[in-house]
């Protein structure tokens, strides 16, 4: 289908505001006499608060309130940013209170102060005296599951949050049928989101007695609900406003600060309070990516067909559930579409430990399991002497495949074309021949890895999105969506969709980017790479309704039937010839001011998308490995995606660049480190936490294979999270190709690589 605006690289609608500093973030929210909140954190990973004395802190001039676990509602709540479930069995684990009398990780929130300024608040924290009963810190899942280990949460036997999994087919029969059995153990690390904007939240009580929260979040409507639950008040008494957000990557798909901020304003009579975390606090008391250990056993036939696979996973969820077992299950669900086989058994355990809380992070479990499976498949291909690309191609999914567990259907799939395009871009065959017999201490290799993902959470989660469009007097429109712009460019693609349907330029679509739960249509938020696909359905629905109303109004003005008309380039035209009937602006003016027929044109609609669409892609990487130092340099990397129709190629390319950068950090450097005896964080700052800089990232190659997804109004599918998913295994497989050494644990930092080379006899 030929589009006028969709598929074009127009500038971001928020670009000028952001680069000129006009864009307003939560930190720019100013109220007169704004107070400052700060949190007292536990120095112990596992401890019971025996006694707490806040009298000296309360007596300090400038301190307006001091809160402890004794001052918060005795209500346990869940922080994960999921839609509310009417079925109690489908809800997130409710295991938190706003402040706690039992510390479960170093940095857990024990008390809080509200003061007139930051220095006074910091001084007040020092005056709070706490007596702890220190318990054994359980820092690994194995330690936490040990017989007789203390319970982190009293209602979870052996500290296991959940062990729910699945089995497709009969795995033991599949292994008996297979000609070969291969086994591997693989492991990923704890990493941090490190988004530019730290977590920050402000709250006050308005004249109606309602709590107003201005916050940097991906999920304003869910924040409203969770704050209501945590405080034990009606949800309608909470109003949440989301201004511009400086990145989240999943860490703001969790309600980290808002219940405490709300409690702080209540403690000071409704006066405005700001609670802003430092970078060090963000790195220990927001969310991390789950570290997961995998054991994989796979049966393969002589001709290289996958017969069955058994995956056992142990996921470290840290001190509280947050998104918990959803991460392990999501990863185990989204990868299985890629390689259908006779039998697949997935046995995940999600375990509490006394480490910072793990939650949603870009890819939501898929970067972990894709690293494990794609590394495992590479090992198998090498052992069988089969080209790794051909091995994968033998087993890839086809259009029409129906997932046997949830019924989701593959209706578009360009994975084979993605592989061919990536192979050509990196000059796979030519370089493979060139690097065949290398000597010396610097060696080069090529690797690749595939992935599959989904466009939202259906059928596991609700996929509701809302959009409101108002036709203005000049023929322009206002677009209001509940979907949150957090830097990914969703406001821009929604503007393009509306412009496409209504036949107007994008600059005549005025997007109201600030979400306000009092005003904004309901939408569950920015996560699961859902917005272009899911919210796009609601936006298209609203735009089509506005178009129908415009043409119906013109019918009344001219007696020309609506079905004979269209809107092109801001004009009402005859559909068959393109002849102009009248300007759109003239129609718009009449809808407001015609003394007989005036009726302003609006659409306020929502869409419950009970459908999903799968995305596919591949990363190809070329690396140079220095055997003497263990340094791995990525020379070339290409990320090729089937994300359906690309709405804005330049924005899409930017998404891929960001995702690949994150993937390179995940592969080679990033890892949160903790004292093995105490659980104290060792590198919760941007100096010691080794995140790649622009000097560490090579030129990133991006390509798209544009299929058309029939369930989407414009043929599009997800793109937000997928770019980061296959990067680490592609780099790992390239290192294996260069050196013959298989790294089954992330990150592949110089120290770890050097030690492995020494063990392998390369040094």
C-alpha cells in the first residue's frame, strides 16, 4: 500500500523542545516552598529492625516530618507495572510495604525524612538511630534455596517465588528419538538500566483533598492504582501527571517512589514534596535486570533438525518480587516461536535473594534466554560440523505457525530474508574464508544470533489503549493518547498515523504529550514494545472516526455522498478524480460556527487488542580478540529486523542504535558487583560500573526487511526492545569463531576472557 506520511523519516515532534531545553521534565516541576524528601537505607543485606529512635531527627530545625515503618499503612502491595487482574491468581506478588521493619537488601528503605532543603534532610538521616538484628545474607539463589536457610519472605518456602513452567509434547520421547544429545550451562549477569534521568517524583494535596503526583514514569495509570492500593485509599483520590521522561528502559515500569512520595505529602499537611534519587541510589533501589542461570539439554537428528529441548532456569529476582516470575516466563514464551520442535520443556525457578530488586528491563527476559539458546545452538552446530546459519535455517518458523500453548499465530515472518541481508552486509562467506587459518595473538571471527519477540502481552495481559482526537477550527487536530512517550518516538509515529488518515501534514497534528490520569485516555503504558502496534490500533480507529464524521458533515453541506469523498492535502476531494470540493479548514470552521448544523468533531475511543504479532531478526558481528589482554573489540555489527512496515525509518534506526549499544555493554562489560559476604554494592556509580561510551561503540549497521503485518492498521510490528536481544550471543559466537573458546557466561570482560584463554591453553 502506498502511503503519503507513514514510512517517511519526518523529524520528531518533540525534537526542538528537547534540544533547546524547553521540554519540561519532573525535575522542572516547581511549587512554592517545595520540601525535600530523603530515605534512610539499611546498611545490611538482611536484618530486622529491633528499635528505631527518630527523636533527634525530628528535633532538627527545618525537619517537617520523619516517617518509619510504624507510620506507614500495614498494607502489602505489588510494584510491577502490569494491568490490574480481576482474577486474584493472576496478580503480581504483593510483598512490599512503603517502609519496612525488615531489611532485605543493602539500601532497603527503613525510614524517610521531609525537610525544607536537601542538606537538612541529609543531616536528619544521620540523626536517626537504628538497632538491627543482623541475619545471614543470602546472595545467590543456591544459598537462598539451601535447606534451613532463613526465609526472606515468610510465605515463600525455600525462598522460591514461583516454579511455574510448561511442557509442549513429550520431552523424554523426543530425546529417545534424537540421534544426538547436547548439554550446556550458561549464565547472565545483573545489570542496570542507567537511563539519563534519575528516578524523581513530586506530590502535593490539591484543594479537593486529592493527592497529585508528578512523576517520571512509563505507566501513569498504573501508578495511580498502585498508590491507591498502597495507601488504602480509593484510586480516584489519586491524580498522576507524567511530563517528559528522560528514559526508562523498564526501570520506570515499576512503582518505585510514588507511594512514599504520596505518604510524605500527607505527613506535612499536603505541602509539595520532591523525592529524587541520586545515581547511586538509583543503581541499588530501583530495578535491575535478572541474572539467570540455564541448563539446556537438546536432542537433534542426524540431518540437523531440532527434536526436543529441555531448559531449566534459575532466576535471581532479588529482595522483592517486582516483575518476578513474569520475566522468566516471558523469555521462555517469546523465544519458542523461533524454532518450533516436537517437544519443549521449560522449568524456571524464580528465587528471592538479599540483593537489589530485579524487574523489567529492555527485552523482558529475552536477552537472557536468547543468549543461552543462541550460544547453545552455536555450540551444537560446531560439534555437528554444520554451518551455523544453515543449522538455524533448517529449524526456523514459517508463516501460519500457531503457538500450541497460547494460540498466537505467525502471520508475517521475514527471518530468512533478515539472515540473508545480514550475511551479505557483513560479507560472511568472504571473511570466513579469510579468517580460516589464523595465527598470532590477535584473531578475528564472525558470529550471528537470531531472535523472536512479540508486539505486546496478549493473551497473558490486557492490551487496552485509548486515543482522543479533536478537529480544530483551522483544520488541524489535537491528538491525546494514554501511551507514554519516554524517548522512543511514539508521539511522532502516532502523529504520522493521524496525518496519513486525515490527509493533513504532520505539523497540523498537535500531540499532547503530557499524560494526566484525570484527562488522558486510559492506556497501560510504555512496555512490551506495544505502543506502535497496540496504541496504533486505537489511534487509527480514532482518526478513521474523525474522517468519517468530516465527510459526513460535508455530505450535509454539499449533498455529495460521503462515500464519494476523500481528504487529501488539507482538501475535501472527489475520491475518483482528486478534484477539490472545498478546503478542510472551511469544513472545520462550519463544524464550530454554522448556526444550524454546527457540531464540533471529536473522537474518544479505546481499543482492546486481543491479538499479537511476532517480530524477528538477527545480529551479525565481527570481532577482533587480543589473546594477550583478553580485550574483545567489535569491528562491525549489523542488526537486521522484520518489524513489519517501518513507520519512520530514521526513528527506527535510532531505536536500533540504542539497543545495539545496550547489547554490547551487556556482552562485554556491564555487571553489578557485590561483596560476596555482605551483599554491599561495589560499583553502584557510573565511574565503576563499566558502561560503554561512544568510544567503545563501533559504527552500527541497521537494515529492515519490511513485511506487512495484517493485524496492524499500517502493517507495523514491535521494534522498541528487539534491537538489544540478539547482540550478546552474536558477539559471543564471533569470539568462539575467532578463538575456539566458548564463553557461556556474561559479561565477557577482559579479566574473565584472559582467565578462560589461560585455562584453554591459548596463553
